[in-house]
């Protein structure tokens, strides 16, 4: 390890609870012996962090909203009208018409399709992602959630593990069925290379989800559309569940008070889309 690497290492070690340079003390191997440390120069372990089940979080938010008087309609928007940037009515597949003083467009991978109905063009497209749940008879220590610089990501889930490896070459669009051989050909070997004991894994099921990918800069679009009554919360590109609580707070302040007081989200606003000024996140893995 050269002097520059060591300096960076010492700075990061002061920030994170456990930071290991495998060239010096092999603490990662001692703590998680099932992990193959080959090819790893630096590892970060944050034992006080956690991961979240997006569906469980969604149900929790929804149940709480209902307890506060929010009504949900299970239907599909087939038309949405606007006069300039002001909208008054959305038409549902059932024929029901929903009128409101304020609209929030937060439809995930379908956001651009709905926005186009009122003349708003958004750089948001559906990006298909496969996830997998697998178990193993191997005796393995309690592993943390693992994410590598190659985007392999998996962690404990119930009696097994859940995760996957994104296919960055896949074209945009909606998909319903997992690729029949991708797990066996690509994902499984990557998992077994990092945790050899998982060579014995058994795939229990695979499923498809969709990112709402913002092709401009891969960041959320949050804020009011010009001076109208339509607010946006979309294009999260996979960050949605992490940023949802803060987004809800910011939007409620924008709608009720005219501006976001707790957080300055100006740079994530719609204006950057219209002026083509990307706001990329730095250092994300």
C-alpha cells in the first residue's frame, strides 16, 4: 500500500466503523470467513446500518396514511387533462373522474407516460431488474448485506438470501419474465466466487421489478412543474425507497407552505430537465 492509499485508508477508517485493507490485517476474513477476499483491496463494514424491505415499507406508509384519513382508489389513469401547467381532472379506466386542486405525479416507471398526457416530457424510462431468492444447506456465519463494485448485491432474507446482479446491457422497457438462464450462467457464478460456500445454493424463485430510470442524470425529479398545480416525485433510478420519507416531507411543505423548508431540493427540481443541466451523484457504487 503506497502512501496515498494509506492516507485515504486512514481517512475512511475514521469515518466508517470497520474499514479493512486486506493487505495489512485481514480483519474482513477474520470476521466473515466465508467471504472470499481475493481481489479485494478495501472493504467497508457498517454494522449499525440496515437494509429495508421496500414492499413492507410501502404497506407501512399506506396503512399510516389511511389511519390519518387518506383514501386509496385501485384503478388506472387512462387520461389526464391540463390547461397549460394546471390540471383539474384525471380519468380512470373505470370511467371515474378524479378532480383535485393539486396533483402529485409519482408513478415510478410509468411516470413519463402519464406526464406526456398533460404535455410534460420527462426523461424517465422503465428499466427491468431481476431479483432472486435462494437458500443453501451450507453452514455459513451470519453474513451482512454484500455489495461489490461490480454491482453484485445480496443479503440475508428469511431462511435464505435475496439479491442479484443487474444486466446493464438490457434495453429499456417493461419485462414480466426473468431470463431463463441468467441466474445459472451469470449470477450464481458471481455469488459463488465471492462466497464459495454458496456454490451449493438452490434457487427458489426469481422475479422482475422496474427502476424508473432518469436518463438525464439517474437522480430523482422532485418539485413543482413551473407555476402550475402539478408536483413531481419520479425518476429515482433505484433510490426511491431510500429517499421516499424525505421526499414526502419536502413535497408536503412545497404544497402546504409554498416551498421546501427542511431540505433544499432546488437542484433536484424540474427546471434542470427543461434546461438540460444534469445533476449526477458522485462516488455511488
